[in-house]
C-alpha cells in the first residue's frame, strides 16, 4: 500500500471591515447567531438561508484558488482536488466544538494536494510560501502548527495544512 501525503490549503473569507462588499449571509454577527441556533436546535429557515449564502460565497474563492494551485503544480505529478464542506459536516463541527464561532470556521472550503514523497510536499510548500500574491497565509507565524506529518494525529492522519485568507479585492477577487 502506498502512503499518500496531503497538503491542504483552506480558505476563509476576509474580515468584513477589509472590504466594501456586504458580508455573505448579512454579517459575521448574523452568521454566528445562526450557528449558535443550529447548535441549540432552534435554527429558523432564515438562519439556514443565511448559513447557505455564507457557505456558497466560498465556492468561487475555492475554484479560483484551486486554479492557482493547479498552475503551480503543473507537470509535477501532484494531484490537486477541492472540497467544499457540506452543511451537515459544518453543523457536526459546531456541535463538536461548542466555543467555535461559525464565521471563524477556517475549513469551509479547501484544496488538497497529494504528493508521492514527503520531500516533494515540503519543497512545493516552501516555494508556494515564497510566491508573491495577495492572499495572506494565516499560519505564517507558526508554520508547523498544522503539520501532522511532524506531529501525526492520534488517528494516524498525516498531512500539512495551510490556511489562507483570500483577498477579494485582488484583480481576480473583484470579479467574484
């Protein structure tokens, strides 16, 4: 059996104050309240609609970021895939982590890169971190924070995660 090494790039929407656009779902406060009501089992149809709008806002960002990764991985043998978290999984995570605010959930949308060798993963990651583009890596001050190869999870999961804040005010982002 071959071990697959995974590098994930998760995206989160930028803070509402950093953009003139309306926050998807209304506001961070509105999304957090809707998440609290889901957790309590009292969500209204309006709450679910706000959550779906917020969740859907990640789709275009996910597609754009995946395209960036595919271009950078071209010809390297790296497999690139994307994942948009399902509502049920979001709700389960809210139940599992009672102190989490829904608007702060980092992994609503993510890209997965699959490498054959660990050294290829770290080499690609190092080059990607040095690349110039307008998206902020949130774990830049703690690069090993989500390195589950150096510190595997109890489940045996091995992978490296980086969390990026997508700049909707970039040239590409303005069109989204």
